[in-house]
C-alpha cells in the first residue's frame, strides 16, 4: 500500500525541513532519536540537536530553558515517557510560563505493540489536556502530521502532538487545509457521527462504509486538536445526526471521548458512546491483534454506532 | 577587590534583609529563613557580578539569574525592586490576589524573572537550556542559579548536573545555599546530601566551597567561576537559615513562617535599625 506512512516518519522529514528554514529550531531527544525520527534532524543539524540521555525530566527543563533563550525547541521520546514521566516538569517549566516548547512524542497508544503495557501510553491525552495553556493534537496521518508540526512551529506557546509508531493509511491529500483547533468532516452523513482522532479516523471511515451497506448514513468528524476543542463542529454533528460515537487509541477516561462528552453535556445533550481503551493497561501483541483485542476495529465502531442509535 | 566595594555590598545586603523582613511581615505568608540565607549571594549577583538592565529586562546581553529554590522569592523580589525593575511599594503586594509578585517566581508577570520556579529541582535544567541557547548564539552572557541544599534531594538535579558537565557548560555557575535545614528538620537527618562538592566534582564540575555570608568570598568565588573553563562551576555556600535576624537563625520552624508584629521589631533591631536611622 503506497499511501501508508507512519506519522513519526512524516515528523522526521518535516522537522529537518524546518531546521533548514529556521535556525532557531532546536531538537532534544532522550536516547530514542532513531525511533522518534529526530535522527533525521540530528544528522543534518548536529549543533542544534541535544541528546539528553535517558533523563526526560531534565530534557523538559532544558527545553524550557532553550525557549527562554529564544529558541524553538522540539522534544521527543515515547509518549509515556514525555507525558507520563515528565508531567510535572511539563506543567511547571513549560506550560505555567507558557514556554514556546513543542512536545512531540511518538509511540502513543496501544499500537506500540509487542513492547506491552509499560510502553503503551493510554492516558497522555487526558493528562496533557488537563494542563492550562497546553494545546493537544493527534494527527490522523502523515499529511496532517506535516501540517500540524509546521503549525506548531509557527504557534507561540506549548504544544503536545502525539504521534504513532506504525504505518497508517492516508486520510488526507495535499488539498487538506489544516488549522489548530479546527475539526474536519471527513465523511458526510445524517444518521449518526463518529468523532475521532489519530489513527481511529481511518478506522471510522471504514466503519462508515460498513454502515452505508446497511443503509445507515454515518458522518465522520476528525478532531486533530483535542484542546482547544472545536465545539462548533461537534455541536453541529450532534444536532444534525443525534448520536455520537467517539473513538481514540487512548483511555475512554479524559481523552477525546471525555472532552466530547463534556462539550455535549453542556451544549447539546446527545447520546454518546465512547470507544477506546476501557480503563485498562495495554498488553503485548501485534498492533493489529491489539486493535481487535481492545475493540478498535471498524466492526467494533459499527456496532457502537448501532447501539448509540437505539438511544436517539 | 576594593574594601569599600565589599562594604557597600554588605550594606546593601543589610538593607535588603530589612526589606525582606518588612515584606514578609506585610504578606504574612512566605519563606523567611531561606530568603535571609540566600540574600548575600543574591546581592553579590544583582549589585556586582551580573550585567543586567532594569530599564530593559529583556536586554539580550544580560546575564541570566534563576532562583531554583523559588520559595526564596522575596530575596529576588527585593533585589529586583532595589535595582529598579518595579517600584519598591509593589513589595507590599507580595502574594496578594492580582499582584505581579507571586508566591514563587513567575516569568509571565514579574519583570526580571526569567522562568517559573517553585517546584524544586527544575531550575538547573532550565539554566542548562539557557546556557545551551546562549552558546548557540555565541553570546558572552552567563547563567547563574541558586539551589537549596534540601533541593538537591530531587533526582532531576542530578540529571541536570550530568548534562551540564556533558555539554561543558562553562557559561553556567550554580550556587547552593547550604543552610542545612529543610521543612522537616536538618537536611542531614531528613535525607543527607553531603558531601555536595565531592558529588558535583564526581559528576564533572568545578566545585568551590565558601562561607555564603562572607561577601568578599562570594565575589571571589563568582570571579573564579567565570575564569574556570571547560566545565560548569558549583559554589557550595555554607549559610545560616534566617541569617541576620537572631530570633530566626538556624530554626527550621522559620522555613515557611513570617514575622509577627513583635518579631518584626526584634528583627529590625537585629538588623541595625533604630528610630534614628528611620528604617522602622
């Protein structure tokens, strides 16, 4: 499949491009530059690349200091070690001063696969979203990753962009217009809406096709920016289709599902079904096996759609 | 070093101690002991060593100061006010709702504050980042940070110590305000951090040990640090918590306690104030 590409690969490419365009871009990694793809930048701009060793707390503080010195630091490691290990450093040293630091972890979610639960971050969106001043994004594919990274570099302030390990199908083409804080209707429909983020958007597109064959017209709204959340597109979907299924490669607690439920409970009460990791840790296995194991396949989404529609 | 320079700095430190005590008496909230132990170093930095411009806090050529032990914010605030970053009257608004003088240093609201501190153990990492950034810009500016000795119990300090040595940050000078007390008691009993200088030397730093209340020694150490190349320098300054006010000295109880009315009077007398000097 030629249109398959990992979001981390797109990140490595665009980061090196940005490095050539702007000498203020600096990059930090915690001994995972081969995996996070910051190695592409490292090879081209070694003087602006800082390997901080296996010490994420210090990496976050160092990035905050570089930002205080006028640089635009991008820092990468796996999602669990950025958001999890260094949460309070991100809060104190980055978000509280509104430092211009871009936190771009890879290996988010359960599709990390064989490494298992210790390495599968299923809470990072929730805990990053809870921090004031923080912008949280989860791109759907390589095309959107390039645009999100460029937008983050141009934006002044803290940003968290969660990327994935594995190749994912393209959802967007080059005509796609990306804007921080704006959702996008990927599939139109009138009977219910999938509100999705990250790689779950491609799954929802397939689920919408399954439902179409049953005569159900499902809408798919992709939310790349979970914070600030695009309330308008969600309320519009709720009012026009009357039933919502959220889907994310993350705990159903506090992530996209939580954010959408908060939005709709206040603005437009609507039946909601949250699809995600059901308050469990991850486990070892192949990524595609884990997608089935945790109920994140198009078939699972279609079933959730049928269920939520009974509550309309 | 001219003797009169030392005398002028000593008098400044005394004046700033008076200001700290008055500020904390007014706020009735804040950290007395650690502000008084650090103030001689803060004085030497703001009124002698550092290049800075109160009229232009963002001046590119400035040296950077990070108060990693952010609870000693009153020590930094009185130095900033005395330097002219903001009116001295503002000190009376410390910790009040809407004040630009937050309980712990906040770069968003206080002119002259470079980063946010208060959660211990993070200042050295930020100092490292600034030092790396300055080096990328071929700047001759230097970075100073003051940590507490209790603060060294935070693991991140040692990650940062490793990194500063790894990147040979000789534009960085860290000072430890070693007052040997923390909230729960003696540092040596709560969680011993000694020997501090030896540990940093083992991590690849230059380390100097001084009396943190001897102004001539502080100045000499800061000058020496500037000339030590190839490694970052640590200055371990032995201090007395609450220094200068006899009723507060060496008392862990005064870590986070402010002077009441009668303690204020005693403190001011202790600092050489009297009706005649008009500093009551």
